[in-house]
C-alpha cells in the first residue's frame, strides 16, 4: 500500500513555525486530489503486479499434527479498488478509504506433515478489503514538508485458496491451513506496513532540494513558511518564494505583502505568485550584475556603431571626432527594476545610465557622454516546460544628460536612436535571459495542463490542471 500513499504526495510536494506571509501560494483543490487518487491507484496496481514477494512459510496445528506450509513465487494477477475515495479533514490532513477492494494472486504451495507431504500451484482470492487511513501534513524544523500516519483501520472479508495438487481429496481439508495464516498476515501487517511506508516517504521529504538554482545568477527558495492548512475542499501551502543571488542568502530588506487567492474551483491547482517574488528576482539579478550589458556587442549583428553614427545626430560629437572611431555603449542599471502588478498589467520601471565611449586606435576608450534613462516596460508571461517565462516590451523612456566630454547638447536628438537601440539591443538581450524562466514547484513526470495566467493587484494567478505520465 506504500505507493498509493506516496502518490498522494504528488500534490503535497508542490510545497518557519510562526505564521508568516509567503511569496508564493499553492492551492490544491479536491479535483486535484481526485486525480491524484486515480493516478495513484494505477501506479499501485502496476507496481504490485510487477513486484516479487518473499516466500510465506510457517506452521499450523491440526488434528493430524503440525502442518508445515510454504507459499512461494507469489505473483499478483488482479487487483481492484472499486470504491476508493480521498477526502480532506479540515485542520488535520487527508483521509483515504477503500471498500470492497479485492486481489487475486497465484503462488506455488507445499505442505508437509508427519504423515505425508504435497505441493502444487494455487490461486488465492482476497475479497472485501476495507481500508481507512488518515495522515497529517506539517513542516519540520528545516521548513521541509512532513507527513505522518494519524490512524489506520483495515478489515478483510475473506480469503479463499484453490489448490491444484496430486492428492485432490486432501485439498479441501488443508486449504484452511493456508487461508488462516494469509488472513492473519494481511490483517496484522497491513497498517504497520503503511506506517513504515509513510515514514520512508517522510525521510525522503526531508531530503528535498527546496533551494533551486535557476541559472548562473540566481537561485529560488521554495521553503515552507507555515504548515499546510487543510480546509473542506482544498489545501493551502505557503512557500517563501524568494529569489537570491547565487551563493548570497542575505535576508531581503522587504517582506511579502499578504494576498488571498480567489474562491475558484474549476482547476486542479492554483499558484499565486506575489510582487515580492518578482521584486526579489529583480534585486537578485541586479546584485549579480546580470543587467549590465555592452549594447554595441548586442547590436553587432545589425550594424556597427561608431562616433560617426552619433555625429550624424549630435553635431557636437561630429566636431569633436573628425575621424570615425568604433563606439561602445555600456548600460548600467542604477537600481533594481521595480515590479508592479495591477489588474491585467505587469509593469517594470527601470532606472539606468548609459555611457557612450569612443574606442581609440590604441584600443583605449574615451567617454563621450553619459545619459540617465528612466524607462517603463510591460511584461507578458507564459508557462512552458514547468517554467514561468517573461517577455518585456518597452512602453516609454526619458533621457537626461548626466555628463558630456563633447559639450552640452539636447538629449531629444538621441531619443529616436536610443529607442531603436533599446528595442533592438537592450530589450532582446533581457528577454534572452528571461527565456531561462523561473522553475515552478513540480515533480518528475508531472506537467501543468492548459495553464491560464491572470495578473491581479499584488499577485499573479496561474490556474491549471496537471497531467502525470505513467
């Protein structure tokens, strides 16, 4: 039974002892639990049919003396759970129950008494299996998810053994000496085996890698900040959802604002991603220097930028540099871009400076001028291969002259050119980095199915079903 419990963690794994606001919320609906039950039972049946069980051997008392028995080569042929259900117990956890389950397995048998011995093959039918078990969900001291078995009950309607051997008139007499130990073993060991399986799963949960490296610049923390909250029709999981520069886990100076997921139930799973998540990402990439780029290199596939390029639009540059020299544009972000989420609008405000330099014949560079840039962009978001992927689009920008070697000039002369530079150099370069995406909480063989993204005030909502590949 261990694997069926293991699969019900499929949804739970998508997830400090004090209550804290989270940067990311996961809501698992009853629809998702029902899907988990369906897939979990299929996995369990497939695994049990492939498993090879150890021999059962023992001794029974009879009117003709002790009966030594052995069941070997046990192989499950049929197993069904016609009335299995999974439900939520508010404030506690998940309840799994199954009624009228049955299993048929084949085996080789042998019996030995002081009077005779016999062997052959047999078919064993176990019917009327009833199991009810509940398990608690919590978090451990390392903010990993934890699971424990709260209660377990099991009963068996009956066990029937059909023997095929060489002394047929004795078969009916001795079947009870095989049926009784099979019944006792199932009745005595099933719940302890479930508990042992849950303990093994809990040990595996403690080894989950909650910090996940995104790329060379940043890593994301999916640590639980609270114990999972169980309600009548859904489970809420609060994750830290913060992004840090690689090898720099300094606590952020800002905290996530609280937000509440909407009351919806048409999807299996809901992911709420707050401004805090995106703002921490912005700060992490800023600290890692990911936003500082050489624009001339980014534009080299389009055209070469020279002092003559600027001289054509700024007379002061043409007067200062009579001969054309290669030019280099260095973009430096002055502060981490500010992310703002409003209904149906994902906005990013950027403050930067751009230094334009001339590359002289001796390979040294000489600053021509520096402009300050304030830009506003919007982002479109998609989910692809379990990652949240963004794409920026420049809406507007303003320039001001910060420093000039060539003398004062009107920055309005630069606007059209820099608009082209930003649209064809800076924004595409940023979008290349954004294509790496932010990995969403997920498990192997699980994909998000038909995800829908909606931007709300203060957070992003992803509504999705899931698909598990057996």
